């Protein structure tokens, strides 16, 4: 097995420029970014090596996607085509492959340890591949695929805390690994939707990992921090410690559920409910809520139907329980991760739904931790309209190729692969597994 046998993404040279294309497929929006990566002159955060400049951008309302899962291939294909076409026109170029995010498929984090005998020789890159392979094979389960396999730390002859053992001497090389897996069916359907747009999936990145890469700063990642991404259809969690991504989880509840609650509670359309949430919604009651009267357009197009008038307090009473419930789920994800003490009091909120008025204050109370709102950074020439928290995942996908070199080993289960007649990414990975193990 050669050093890059399992690599999903071509290693990015720290000294060479590159163009990267990413596709953020969410339940509320689909965004395509084309960015030019240039070697950085100074040192960047979280092991980044390049400065990124967005040269193409496309955005459209998500269709055919529910809670991060493809539920209508035709609709999803149309939306992807629109976003990609916009980005290609702006960048004046055609793209052939994209880096895609995944938030569905019941993301699960597991930690594994493995060791191999060195025979008193110096550690080579092949030895590192062998020990990573030994650790990752443990995580392959029926109906699941490996999204990330990250070495957290190495040990030599029982001495832990080694970040890079290459060239060091010892008898036994050990590794502690963080492996993120997901159900394979949502992954395959996601790739199928992308393939139907004549695009290849270059690699798949867990949404919480991408969001964390774009909004977490070095000190937070070193000390321990939780990043909670409030998306439209999912709320996802990533935990970083000692500069490493060590845990991921998600629940299929997000901002769209708040919108649905408003539409049902006030008998209005989803579009009007979304507008009410954005303009007047809050997770916290205020003194003026009873005095502020909102006009609620009724469902339907009959002009004879008079709009309803309700105090803003009614809207707040609908929003607040759902937000508290979602935050309680986030708190449970942190508590059950086993890394609650590592996180300490540090929590970063991001994602489109995090922009709701009063969310940060409510999160501080429900989570019992310090909370800050995270906005994506380290990407230049980003259109003003997409500099907010809603595009944390999009920007994180642009950052990912710079840290992908940390993931030195890939393995996926070849169980249910694309049956489309195309040589899909998962099919190629399946062949590699069969040939290598």
C-alpha cells in the first residue's frame, strides 16, 4: 500500500496555488463556492497553509432536501445545477468536481486505539499508514461509511503525546484515532444528486467539522471548545481539543422546525412564517411584546380574507419552546460525548438559525456555559451577503483541503454503493478496500 493509497483528496502542497470548488448542500439553501488558494506568507490558524479568495459564488433555495437528506433527486439536482451555474459564470470557468458536506446519516464519533510492531526500526510513513489502517478497520460496520479518520495522537513503546513519530525509533507504534461514520444510503443519494449534474464528488466532509474549521480560533481549539451549528434542518456539534477535531454529532432539528411551528400556530404560509421569524422573531420575551402588534397574512390567496393581528408576544411564545428544546438536545449531545469537561465553559454558536434574536442569551441559560456567536473568517473576496454565520459550513469546506493532509488514511465499507452505472466516488473507494484488505 503506498502512502496515498487511501487518500480521498489530492494533497494540497503548502507551496503551490490551487483552485477548490465546494458545494454546501443544506436544508434551507444550496451554496457553491469556487476559491483560489494561495500559499500564505504568515502563519494561519488551525494548521491552515493558504489564503483563500472566492472567485465564484452561487446560491439558491434548497429543494429536494430534508434534514440534510435527499428526498427528491430531481428537485435536488435542479437546485444544485442553479448554484453551480451561478458560481461558474462568476468565476468564468467550468468545474468538474466538488467537496460536499454531510449532516444526515446519523453522524457518529468513535475513538479507537491500535498498535503495530516496528522491530526496533525508525518509524516510516508506511508504518504510519499501517497503524492508521489497523485502527480504522475496527470502525467499519454494516450500512455505515467512514467520513473522517483522524489520528489524535501517537505513542512509541507506551510513551504517549507524540504528534508526528516519523523518523523516531521504537519497538511498538500506537495511535489514538477519531473516526466519524454515517449511514451509507444518505451518502450515496447525495453523491447521486451531484453526479446527475455531471460533477464528481471529490470528498465528503462532516458539516460540524467544516463549520468548526471556519469559526473556531486557535486558542479555543487548543483549550477545548464546542461548536454548535444551527442549520435549517439539522443542529450539529463538533468538539475540538488540543487543536484536534475529537467529536461530532447531529440531531435532525433546526430553524425550519421553528418556521413550521410559526406557520401552524398563526395559520400562515411558510414563506410568511419565515419572514415573521426573521423580522420579529425572538427567543426572549420583552416588555414591548404585548404592545407590538403584528399583521399575519392568512394562508391562501383569497383577497377577501382579512389578515390577522396578534401581539408579538404570541410569536415569542411559539418560538421559545422549540429553541429551548433544540438547545437541550445540544446540551445532551455535549454531555453524552464524554468531553463535557474538555469543553468547559466554551461554546461557539453558528449557522443560519443562530442569528435569531435572543438565541445567545437563551443558550447561555440552557447550556450553562459562555457562548459567543461565530462568523466565518480567513476567506477573502466573500460577497457581503454571505459573510454571516449561515455560510460557516461553506467557508469551512474551502478551508478543509488545507487540513486534509492530517487525514492520512481512508477506508469505507463497500456494502451499498452507487448502482448508477457511473464510476462513483464510493464505488472507487469500495474497490480500493477490496484490493487492500
